[in-house]
C-alpha cells in the first residue's frame, strides 16, 4: 500500500496537485463505472416497465380486434406499434404458426422460422431458462423481449378456445444504452478537464506561495552551510513559511555574530605575544598558539598530545609542580614565575598564569596556561638594579671624596709651603717630599674616585683620537713588560671626539695595567690595541638603547690572559672591587673607566672567556667639530709681578693655603670668604684686579653668580673657578666663555701658574722666568 | 514533469470522450407500400441503416403515415406532395428534403372497354380514392378534355375496393395506380389518362418535421446519400435488388420491373433540377397544386409554401455534380 508519506521524493509543489489528480482520478473512475452500471440497469428497468404497460394495452386491444375479426385494424395496430421507442419488430402469429400481422409488412404470411431473424430459437431458450415474465431483458442486456400468448376465437362454436397465437416483440436497447454511456462519458471528461485545470492552478499556486519561497529558504540554508553568514531567506508574510524564514534569518544572524566573535577571539589568542597553551583535564596539550612555538621552539604538531612537562627546566623542585597542580585542581587560578626550558635547551624566565576551565556540569574540562617570556624584562631589571647600585655608590663615594679633597687641598698647599720654608733643612725636605708624594697619590686616588662618581672636572675638548692614542699608547707602553707583545691597529683616518685628554690617558693606563696583570704566567702574552670607526647596527642599539650617536670611535684593548669568570664580570666596574691581592690594586681603575665613559656619553663593552682572554671596547661618539690641537705648554712659567688677585673661598684653610702660595709667587692677593663679599670687594675697585679666583660652592652667593655679577661690571675680567666637585650643570653657562677657566681642587701651584699665565698673558707682556 | 502528467491526462480525456460516441439521432420514417418508396427498404435490407438511427415504420396506407407524422409518432414520412400540403394546412411544420419519385404514367384513369377518351366520360361514374392525387388527376383530366366536375359523377373508393368496383362495372372509370392498375388492365381496362400527360405534377417526397430537420440536418444528408446509393444499386444489380424488394411489394420478380414503369425514381439529377430550378422553383409547383386543391375544397386556407422548401439549401452545393 503506497502511503503518501513515502512520496517524499516528490517536490511539494507537485505533491498536492498529484494527490488531487490521483484522488479525482479514483473518484471519476469509480463514478464512471458505478454510474454506467446503474444507468444500464435503469434503462433496462425503464424499458421493461414501459413496455409492460404498452404491451398490456396492445394485447388487450388485439384480443378484442381478433374477436371482432378486424384483421385490417390488427395490421394497422401492429404497424403503428412499429414507431414505439426501441421497437425492432413485433409480430402476431396464428395458431398454425404463420404470421398474421407484423410491423414488417414483408413478413406477413411467413412462418417465424423462415425469417432471417432467429426469433423462435431465442424464445425457446428463454422458455427453457424458465423466464416467466412477458417482458424481460435478454442475457446480454441489449434486448428486451415481449412474449404474449393471444387467444384466438374458437373455430367452431365452442366456449373455450384452445387456439393461441403468439405476440412477439423485440426491443433494441443498444442505441439507448449507447446514448446513456455517451452522456456519462461526457460528464466524466468534463470533470476530468475541470480536475486537470484545478490541479494546474493548484500547482501554480503552490509554486508561487510555497515552492518559490521554499527555494529561497533552501538557497539561504545552503549558503549558510557553506559558511556564508550573510545569507538571508527574506520571506515575507505571516504564514508558517514566513515564520520559518524569519526564525531562520535571526538564527543565521546570531550564528554569524557568534562565529565572528569566536574567530576574533581565536585570532586574538593566536596572535598574542604571550604563549598560550590549552590542555584537557588530564593535562594533555590540545592547542598551542604561534607565540608558544616562537618562544619555546616546539611546533604545534610537536606540542599537541604532549604534557606541559616538556617545558620543565629542572630548576624547580617536584613539590613546586605538585603544589601547582593541587592549587589548580581545586579550581583556582595559579599565577607566578617559573623557569621554562626551550626546545634547544636554553632556559628563560616566564610569568605564568594557569586557569582551569569548567564545563557545563561544573567539572574541570580544560586548563589554559599563559606564559610570558620575561627574560628580557629580567635583564632590564638587573640592569636597572646595577645602575641604581652604581648611582648610589657614586653619591656615597662622591660625598666622601669631596670632603677628602678639601682636606687634601689644605695638605698639599701647606706641604708645598713647608717644603719651600724648609729648603735649607734637607732631612725635613726629604720627609716632606715623601709626604707630598703620598698626598699626590692620595689626590690621584680621590680624583679617580671622583671620576667614577662623575664629580670631577671634565673639560671636554674636541680631540683627534687617532693621533692622541698613537702618542698616549707610546707613553703607556712603558708600563708594560718587554715580554708582552703589543700590537696596535690604529685607523688612518682622524676620529674627532669630545673628550678630556687627561681622562682618556688615564683610562688607557688603567686598561693596559689590567691587561698586563691578566697576562701574568701566560705563554705568548699579547695585547692588541685597536682604534677604528664604528657604526652601530640594530643589535648594538638594542643592547645599548642609550646609544644615540650615529657613529662612534671604537677603542678596543684585547688580551689573551686569564679572562674574567662569569660570577665576577658583573662587578668589575664597582669601586674598590678587585681580584688582585691586597696592595696590588685599588679596585678603582675600571670604576674610573666606567664613570669616565658615562661622562663622555660613550659605551663600554666587555667580553671575556676564562682561560682565553678579555677584550674591552670603548665607544666614543664622533664629534662634528674639528679638533683643537691644544697641548699644554709646560715650558712657560710665569712668576707673578705684583698683580692683584681676588680670592674667594668659604674654607679658611683653603683660603689661607692658596693665598700664601700665590703671595710667595709674587702675586698680591685679596681674600674674601664668600661670593657677596667678593662682588662687593670687586666692585669697589674693578680695574684694580688682574684676575679673580672663585670657589664655586660658597654660602650666600656662589662662584658662578659672583662671576656673572663681576662680569657685568667688568666684562673682560679673567676668572678662575676652583671647584671641589663638579656638577656639569653648575658651570654651564659660563664654561667656554673667554677668560674663564675652571680648575679642580686641590689646586696645584703649577696648574695655577699656568692658568694665570694664560689668562694674564694677554694683558701683560711676557717675561722670562 | 508536470507537462508529462498533463499530457497523459489530456490523452485520457480524449480517450474517454472517444470511447462511446454519441448515437445517431433516431429518425423514424413512415411509408406505405409504394414502389417509389421501396429503395428505402432496399437500403434497410442491405444493412445500410444499421449504424444510423433511421427506422422504417411500415404502414398500410398513407393515411396512417400522415396521422403518425402529424402526431409526432414518426419524424418523417414518404408522402405525395398534396398529402404534405394537407398536413401543412393542419399546422404540421414540415420540410421537403428529398424528391422520391415522379409519377409518369403510374397514376392512370382506367376505363371500361368501350370508353377510349376522357370526353366519353361525360355523365359517367368515376371511381377515385378520396385523396388529393385522385382528385388532382380528375381535375386535370377534366381540364384537359374540357369537362367540368358537374359533367361527371364521382364515387369515392378506397384502394382495396378498386378492383372489385371495376370488375363489377360499378364504375365506368377508375383513378388508380400500380399494382392495381396492372390487374385492371389485365381485366380489359384501358388507360384513357395518366400522369404522363401531366408530367412532373404528381410527385412523392420525403417530408420531415421541421424541428427534427433543423436539429439533425447532417442525418438527412446522410439519408439522401443512401437513397441515391440504393438507386445506383438497383441500376447495377437489378436482380439482387429485385429479390430484396419483392417481399413487401408482393409481386413476383418478373413483375417487379413493370412496377417501375411510369414511375421516375428521384435521382440526384432530378433532385437538383427540382430544388435548384430558378425558373420553376418547387414553390411554384406547390402553389399550382395548392390552387387546384383549394378549388377542390381539399385546402381551405393559404399556406406559406416557402417554409416547406427551405431545405433546398441542402442541394445548393450539389450544383453541377453528377451522381
């Protein structure tokens, strides 16, 4: 039995029309068959019933006519009956079997069996079949027979006749039935046409109302399944299909948004700078992002399926990891730092945050871990710490040195005078000379310390490093033993830098000294000096962000000595840090280098491998000014000749020392103890003075302000600043101006003389000492 | 796919409508026994009416035919034109569709021996069937011989009484027609006047009730075709035709030929010239006949004879067509 449900293969627009056709077809077919049967039966019944009436009347009439012997009337009666509907023929036989009268005039007088019509045999058959009625339908339903026995009047005058004739009538139903069938068929074809038309209209309606719109929905659904979330069905109306369409549209929209958001999130995770890994509840890695691969070195294929223990550095004890997992399995987020191992084995510090993800049932389904590589950060932190340490050391050292320096100034000055006063007592002079030497050494040390703390006077001049180093190296080589091979590769091109020549010299001395010491007990000891221009590359800049200059002069000193071990190399620039035994090194050399390079805005790089040697590289920024060839001229010394000097210093000891020194050398010195007095004194008789010596830091008014004031009164007055410690910015503004020099305490008499010579040289003529 | 289904259903519909064709309309034609009508029975005997709805109703006299036609018991009838006019007078709306035969000597006045011309009938008794034909013949005979009705004595006789009346010399002359005519001639009678002297005036036609003709003109076209085919059969196979036609006429085969002497069966040519005759249209002939009937008192009002011959359109297309 075919059920309509199994017709799913049929498109919907076909289904209803098809069903209509099917059902209608069945109905029509049924009607047709049934109606035909009914109609045929009705015709038969009708004809039979009609003829029963008509024949009955005819029979009666014929009987009476026979009785009266009206043969002519019998003939007309039967002729007339010939026009009866469905009539084929009717005949009346005499008792002897001859036809008395018939509707077929040609039959009159003949016997029934002589006719071409098989009349009698049929009747005989009917009689055999026991048909009792006078009017009955034949077997095939196409004929209605009428059969009556007619009583003839008796021949002789007997009361009861025994003569019977037969009245036989044949009615043909064929045409009537054909007409009925035709009528029914006409109705059937009309209905079929109507049904067909309706089915077509229905199909059309379905096509428009449903199919077309359904196709829209189908197309949109297909689009959406391919991943195009902008597809919309766009169905209008308020029927069920439109409702589906609207629901579909909003579903797709939401899906599109969700997918977009998911994509964004996964994109974000994928592109995070931190490495992200997701494991399942058992700790098996299911997902890693690209940063993970970049940082750890494991590709996604290598990592997925593994346990995060592949990152174990071995730096943490088992308890650490146990505690971690315990914390996590309680559903809490773990944050902290740990050392991880990359695929190549190197370790890096990472800030780690691991969070458990809960499923719908509240149980942990996944863990999400975020590792941030902070090795760079760590390095920077350490650098900062180091810088801070150095800074505080500098402050400490500077403070001490400053006070120390002042005391030394007094010592040195007094010693000088004492030597001078006791020049006739050689025992004392010798002792004094020793003390002076020691105090000079002390002063030197303080100077180095001050250099480290960047508190000494730095006079940056444009210098051609190439020629300077060549000279300086020659000098410095003296300190290096003969058995050490000294090589130098100095660039031919001039390299002009802003530097303090003295300090550069000092640095060179320190570095060579260290190299010499490192080469002790080394076979084939070698020192290589290298001076070349250098242009920083990206690596250099990333390592030294403070390197702002575009080109540098690189001075490198290399040795193949014992090298510096890793645990020491961090501390080499700290003051008083030394690996040499007591008395062999002050531990200030490299700290002085450090501080000097800082003030020169340069950069130091150290490379060392224990057992192989060390290399120190100093980078000086190239100056855009040309070098000034200014070598101190020691040959000319000028004694004072009664020139008047104004001396201002808040330290009475210093004041006295310096003024005495100068008086001995033939100068007249007026002394004040602060800037205000100095200005006052000066302004009383500005032209009386040949030069002014000012201490920079004084209470009331400082040296710089005093100098400015004096310069307002007399712009050309030569001024010498004596400074205990130098903050560059203090002297800024006045440095470099003509007739202004700054000297650092303790003031050496020679330096003072030289400076005065230079300054007063313009104003007075030269004279020989 | 739908197109295929539509096509299938359409074919089915056509099949249904072609299944049982509409039956031909039932046309009952009433006739009496007259040689001029027998070709119809030849056609029936040959089975040509089997598929059609034509049924021949056999009456013994034209009076029965007329009654049946008038009552609507039959749809058409084979009658003489005067009989048609009588029916028309009674209000039966008929159409003449076919010229069946023309009397050309078949209708005759048979006189006793000794009377050789109509003039001799002055003061004599003439027996005649009280029908229009008989009256028409007498009228025309008297007209042609300069006599009037007053000059003779008319005795109405039914057809079956003709023989007896003549042999018993009850009448001096009798207006009769075959087959009786031959019998009387055998008994010493002599034809003194016949329809050959008034050619084309006594005609037999097939008259149809107008509503039936209007409803089924094609059925009558078919019928007339079969009529002409029957005539052709008689021409081509006279013996077989005679055998088939004999029973109703009740004459022996050799006598059959004689039956058609003095009778012109209405061929297609005759029908065409009858219906399409411009100069002497059938209406005119009818008018002539009507006049006579009126004067004889057989018609008592004027008739619209045009309606009677409206069926002549059937032959309009046949002009010039040879059978």
